[in-house]
């Protein structure tokens, strides 16, 4: 755990961030409360954010350079969305001028995801999950057939099966193709197989509960478990 996290996105993993090291060397008595985390621009944003927030920092310092200003902007915007209480301090040559005109600075001032970043990141996620070149209906049929085989095997081993559809932000749900048909098919299959099915996709879906496009953050997980999931997991299975 560290109250202060100094971080940046290097051009390559082998590079070293001298700026962070100069800061660490001059923190004086605060050095014991600080941690230095380095990543490279190829790192997954979710991994970077998870590593930073795992420290439970109060202050995050971000080094901004010409090679990382775009991913650093996304990083800062998402950090402020997930943990608005964070104090974020920017440094480096790319934020040493015209700060009022820079997207990364506005992300801190406003404490929000900029709409264009939300749209861009959501689209990347949906395109990854649902590639255009894939026949979505054929894919769903194949998925359900394999899922049914798995359920049949687990029931043959006397394993209790509970199907849970977790919360998802409304804006993301609306972007997912054929979800109503998928939900109906999943419910019908669960009834046919005599297993428990709980659809939580429309609850606990406030933006503040999400770590990124469609994954719950720590607060979201705790709220979901305590208020919705726990009672389903500890209760006796219904008699069919």
C-alpha cells in the first residue's frame, strides 16, 4: 500500500523513467509512503489501472511524454471516473505548456471520462467481443450447445449449477447485438435443464460501480454480492 504512486507509460519495457526516480529521490520523509510503478504503452489499460488502485493511493503522479500522451489521457480519465477522490498530478514535457487546451488536463479538471473516450473505448470492447465477420446468430447457437453440454456434465456429477448474468452498464448493453434473443434463449435453456438462472444485468449498473466498460470495480462487486448475490448462493436450491 502507498499513499503516493508515481507512474508513467514508457515507450518500451526496457526504458527507465528518470523523472519518476528524481521525484522518489527527493521525497524526503514521504518516500516510505510512496511507490513507483512503471508500465509501457503496450500494456492493457485495465492492468495498469488495477495495479495503481491496488496500492490504495491518495495521490497519483503521472509522467506525460510525447509517446504516451494518448494512453495517459485515457488512464487519467478512467482513474478519475473510477476513483474521483484521487488527487492526480501531471508532470513531464507534454503538460508544460497550454494546459488549458489539453485533453489530459481537462480530464482532471472535470473529473470525468470525456464522451469521445467513452465512445471509443466502448466500441473497441464491443468489436472485440462481437467481431463483424462472425455470424452472431450461429455463434450464439454454438455457444448455447456447448454450454448445455457443460451443464449436462455437471448435473451428472451432482454439482449444483447456478447461471448468473452479471450487471452491465445500460449504454454497453444497448450496444451488444441480439441480447434480448440471447437472454430469452438462456432463460429457456435454464428452465428446460432445471437449473437456477438469475439475470442481474439490469441492476447494480450505476456507472460508479464499474472498473472499465463492463467489469465491476471493488465497490461494485461488494455491493452486488451483499445486496443481490449472497442470498442466492447460500440459499437451498429450489425444488423443480
